[in-house]
C-alpha cells in the first residue's frame, strides 16, 4: 500500500466488559439487530484479555499493543514505594506512546473520545476528549483546549464521567440510556465536524451494568429473584439497545473506505462468593493485626459493616439521589490507607492482599516496603512457593471446587521493564465464580456475595466484531488477543508498526492476506519506553476518583 493511495479510515467502539454470553442472548430475543448484522456481514470472534482480565491493564494493552510487563499498568492505582498506600493512575503513568500517538506522529489524524488513561490529554494531530481519570468536570479535559467549550455549546449536558452516582435502581438505568444517547450525539458531532483517519469512542456502561445487575440477568445466580429481575430486565435491555443504536449510527456514517470495529477489554460472568485473602494469610500466620485493633476495632468494624449494609440495602431500593454511594463508599480510600498503615503489625507480617481490583498478593519485602521483614533471595522465593502451594489447594467448603485456576509469580506471567510494579503473586480465577477480598477483619475465608453486592465480575474473553474495507464477510475468527488490535489498526492505515509491540496484525480478519514484507515494522528508538514524569492528583482529586472506582469494586 502507498500512503497517498490509502484512503482507509478506521472507527473503533470500545464497549467495556461486553461479552458474547450476554449479547447472544439479546440477539436471540431480537433486541440487537445491528450486532447481529455485523456478525453476519463481517468478521467476529472472542477477544482474549490480559491475565488477569482487569480493565486497567487490558485497556492499557489495547492502547499500546504491549503486555502489562511492558507498560506497567496492573490496576487503576499505583503503589507508592514504602508507604503501604497508592495513588490513582492516569495517562502519564503509561511509558512510551499509545498507538494513536504513533499514528499522529506518522501524519494520520486521530480523534479519541472518553478513552481510559487519556487525562491529561496529550497533544496529537487531531483531538482528544479525556475519560474517567478526569478529576472533575471543571478540569481541562480536551486537546485542543478550545474543544471543551465547543462540545458544551453543542451539548450542554455532556459529562466526561456521566456515571458518578451508581445505584441498583430504575432511576439509574433510565439515566444510563439517556447518557448513552447524549454521549453518542457528541461523538457524532465530533466525527462530522473534525473528520479523522482514526476515531476511538469508549463506553463504560456494559461493565457497570454487569457488575451491579448480573443477578438479574442470570437465573442460576444465588441472588437471582424473579420479581426483581422482571423489574430491572426491560431497562437493562434498553441500555444494550442504546449501544446497538450507536452501532447503527456508525454504520450509517461509513463509506466504502471505512472499517468499523467493535471490541471489549474482557468478558463477564457471575460472582457467587468472596474469598477473603487476608483472612487466609492471617490463618497461615503470615499477616498480623495489632492486638488492640484485632480485639476491639475488629468487633466494632464488624458491627458497623452490618449496620451500613442494612442501610445501603434498604436505600438501594429508592436511591434516586445516589445516597448509597455517599453512605457506603465515600471514605473507602481513606479507610484502606488507614488500615494498611496503622492496623497491620508490619513487624510480624510477611504478606498481604492487594486491592480488590488488583488480584494479587504483596510480600513485605525488605528495602522495598516501608517496614519490610522478608529478605530478598531464598526467603522471598520460599515464601512465594509456600503461598502458591497453600492457595492452590483451597477449595470451596460447600462445593469442593477449587478457587483458583492458577497462581502466578509475576515474572512467570509478565516480561518487560515494568514488572516491578506488579504484585508479587497474581490470582487467576478463570471462570470460577469468586472475587478476591481484602478485608482485614473477616471472620471466615468464604463470604457469600451480598444480595445487592457485585454479582458479576470479569472473564477472560471479550468481543471483537469488524466490518468494512478489506474485512472478511460472515466469518468467525479464533485466537485474537487484545494486544493484536493496535498493530492491526496501524496496518489498516498503512502506518509503520513499532517493533516493540507484542501484538500481531490480525490477518485472519482480512480478505487479502499480505506477505510479511508488507507488514512494515519500525525499529523502536532507544528510550521510547522510558517512564514519564507522573502527574499526581491532589488529595481531593484522588479521593473523588477513588470513590468512582469503589462503586465498581476496584478498591
């Protein structure tokens, strides 16, 4: 292909958490005609996520074409060295370039709308409207800066983060449908007014719905109630139908030179129980709580937790103003920091569970942790081996099922300069219906998911659908990985592909498979993957972002 002759445009819709087990059910009911049409007229298949399948590392892998060891994102937070605390991450924490920055450097015009890890927005040939890491609606969240006023002039109700008050209510689901339409009106305006070679639009709502409402979608879930499902299911379906309308809108805007891709970062499935990792570590003598807290504070926390749960559960039935969020999660990040720094006896603790959304265990290592006691070398390795052996044998006492598919040492799972940011051990649940808990005062290792808790969690396979110029028609593909999408988009736009990307061009999508000589790789210059100076949020900004992520079970 010659750059001057290449008129290809690529549009990507990122539907966070979308999963074929949900979509196919709605297609069978005739609710998603445009999803169905894409599967008949284009190419489609499951899209393998990262291990574990968490949104932070998965979307960073999509954005860079690199596995987590090469970009260093394992969560929505980064641990602070020596402090037993963390800070929310943003675009400045991703080393090197995203693939749209690579496109921009090679003369292609790009438009990025609401994508994760785009705040602060970088300067590109085109525009960026930042996403969830934007600390407030008052922040400068666009590049160029003037674009913000332009957007609000067209759509005054537009919000960068429209789902700040999440609740298990009809009101929330109706709000979702309205906001999806608002978000797409802005996307459509920007694509028409500022046409680009590549556009990316991100929609968070499938993941939010599946976390909060999974028990309404799944009759086999232990918290399923037919009456409650009947109340919520029509509104849930309308939210997915709004996504289908977005696809319809994009299909109408396509010409003969356009490729449309629909993708997600991971799939979704049920969560039936929480496995309290810190309780297991306590029982193994590897984690210790200070005696005065363990005897008194733990009892009061247990009582308070039960009381708050009752208030939250009752409030969730009529939570029009998002009071559940205000009551239940407002000081979550502060309580976590307090607990880790002040409640754990670090002089006796060898290991502790990471955040709920991190899926890992940290070793209290000398020289790295503030009060580390485990020496590097044989002691560190023997401790990790002991934990892996012990957790590998853990079974659900009710079902005798294994909890974990596998436990990984971080260097076994990841390769690259930024493995050091990962937990020392990583959980792999596969399709097992368990969530990792980080509670310090749990009385039992296994706890049932509360009826109004997070009934759904991530799975290994998301979705990929593609249609348009040069894309095969009506075929199912197999073996696609989320890191393959960056080089595939670069190839479609006749751009050089950096040779440090881990992904490959998905030639199985293409009608005409190119010889290797036509897939142009550009040698990465030394230093391109170095870490940047991090943009650190203020305390109030960090707490606001932490509250949002708490609603979804990431903290």
